[in-house]
C-alpha cells in the first residue's frame, strides 16, 4: 500500500530543516508542496496566507533571480489575509529592492498606518516609506532627464534632495542625486546653479575624483 501523503505541516518542517542545511532549492520545493497539500486539505485562508508568506520569505533569500516570485507570493498571502503587517512590510522591502519605489512606498505606508500593528514594525515601515518616496522622485527625475526634459528633471531631483537627508540616505547617495541634477541643469543651460550642485556633491563625497 502506498504511503499516505505528508501533511502540509510535515512538509513545512522538512523545508525548514533543508533551509537550515543550506539546501535552498530543495527547501523551496518543500514549501511549494506544502501549499499544494494545504489546498488539497482545504485548509483555512489564514493557513494558506501564512504558507504563501513563508514561501515568499524563502524566495527573498534567492536574491534578484527570485525577487519577482517572492513579490507574487507575498501579494498572494495578502490577498488571503490583508491584515498581516509583517507580510506587507516584507512585500514593501522586496518592492524597494526591485526598484518599485512607488509600490514600496504604498505598501510601507499601509503598515505604518495600520491600526493595531506592532509599534516597531510601524516605525520601520515609516522609515522605509520615506526612503521609497525619495527614490521614487529621483527615479522620475532620471526618467525625465533621459526623455530630454531637463527643467522638469531638475525640479523633481530637487524634491528628492530636499527629503533625502531626513529619509536617512547616505552621503554617497545624496551626492549622486546632486551629480545627476548637475547633468540636468547643464542640459537646461543653468550653469551657475549647476556649479552650486557640483560643489554640494563634492562636499558630500570629497574623495570622488569624477565629481571633481
């Protein structure tokens, strides 16, 4: 007689053991199988949400190659249980790493404003939301510069610069923003302002020979 299929909990336990043994691909297979088994067992939505979130967390360990899959898993988890602040914050982090800055900002802001969420999670989410907002502005500025709209690009990057320090961006990151604004100002023939921006960039990152 064939053995009965392992329950989803057994598969999760096996997956965690494999993950601890650094057998990432095998662990991933166990977590995926756990979801299929839980569906076959007609487990509650809360259980399936937990399993999809767990799968997403494992997929985040796969780096950029697994990031799209991780985002999809975390989003599926939240479809099943929108109240999971932990899962939503992990989604925001993955979206940020994938340079989906506007989406990351929205996800993080939802956690920061979620009633009853853990205070530490809300603080972390609030910080991430601010950082994502700055990066979204900077990304939009670079897009406008590439589209040969230098005045609009310079204005958008200025918004990013004005918020960057408070959002916790490093001196090197802020220096880069000033540098890209220099490029926009030069295209717009705003040479005097471009010199000021170049000096601001150098002040933040004085060892960068390219800036000089």
